[in-house]
């Protein structure tokens, strides 16, 4: 199961939704970083209330230190 299987919306828009949420939370430059990622690279978990939480590691994009998580709408 990959993130596009549990996130709401069209499969083609899931990565855009993640990139938009990431760029709003951390940096606008993060949008292109996320768009270059493969769907299999995303680590996520599902929260109650139809939320999908996408996690970026402690040394993520653009020199972010510490864990960064973004929430998007889910199907489940």
C-alpha cells in the first residue's frame, strides 16, 4: 500500500497535495523537492478522521533538522 492508495483525490494530484502542504509548513522551495520524490519514498500513517500523515525524516529537505510531518485528507 502506498500513499496514493489512502489519500483522497485523484492519484495524479496526491503528490501535489503533499508538496503544497510541505511548502506551506516549511519552505516554498520544498515544493520541487517533494515533486521529485517517488511515491514509494513517502513514509506515512493513517489517523482517525480520514487524515493521512506524511513524515519526512530528521534530516529532510532544505536542511530541515527535526522531524517534519504534514497532514492531507485521506479516504479511510
